C-alpha cells in the first residue's frame, strides 16, 4: 500500500511556491518537502484542513492511494 502526495501538481496548478504555500498553511517549508517527497508518516487533520483551505481543494486532490505494485511507477 502506498499513499501518494500530489502537492507538486496542486502547487503548479496555482502557481504557488513552496515558501508561499508553507506560509499560508502555517508549517515550515521543510515539512512541506517531507510531505511532497512522500517521507511523512502521518498528517494531522488540522494540517490537512489548512492545506485544503489554502488550495481550495478536497483531501483526495492532495492524497491518493495506489496498490503496492504500482507505487514505484507513480513516483
């Protein structure tokens, strides 16, 4: 099982830099990088709420699940 974080896609659609996004969400750019690179072990609902509020999107626009055999291909 793999959860893929599509923040890069969402930021590109909105022409937002990581720094601007981090400021708007209220977390550090380093933590945004951890999320973007798939190294996060968990995401607080308050953080997910701030991400969705900032991007004007649904959680499914940022997070998606892919089966194990497809996980490497999706990255």
